[in-house]
């Protein structure tokens, strides 16, 4: 059991940056692989980035690769998504997700593989 709460969303101009945070409580945070998803109005929820338990394996969607970085701080029970050079098409509700796993080097790329979800934080990028 783990509870997730996102923060750090807001309104930014195109080209700006945001650092999203996901704070976990309950459970043993280091036992969870983590992911960031986003969902724009009228669109399906899609994976943005994912992180293995160890932090050694990561995934980035092509749409954010090169301008986003996922990180985790197990001591603070927090996972981050740093997004730079934001574009209007990045506008969406962003969700963090957790998957309890014994595998240390595996990240998960589909919604169905995650056990827990946060309520989301809104990112709006103006043109």
C-alpha cells in the first residue's frame, strides 16, 4: 500500500520549465518502480517517463526525450519529472504511478502494470 500525491504543476509559457514532484507515503518506497503519465483533454492517458526501482533503467516517450528527466529520491519518498522547453502540446493532467516489484532493473510502460496512482497535477503551457 502506498499513497501518491503530485505537485508542481501550473501555468507556464512555451519554452519554460516545470519540476513535477510525486510524494509517496506508506509502503516501502524503494520497492516500487515509478512512472509518469499524462492525459490531455479528449486524449488517452500516455506514458511520459518511467523509472526502475534502482533508478538504473529509465524510459522516455519520444515526445519528451531530450528535454525531460525523471529522477527519484528514496530518502524523501519522492519521484520527480523535470520538464524543460515546454510546448503547448505538453498541456495535460500529469499523474504519477507506482508498481510494487521485486525486480530492481525493470521499468513498466503500460497503465495496467501499475498498482497505484496519484490524483494528478495540471500542467498548462501557453503559446
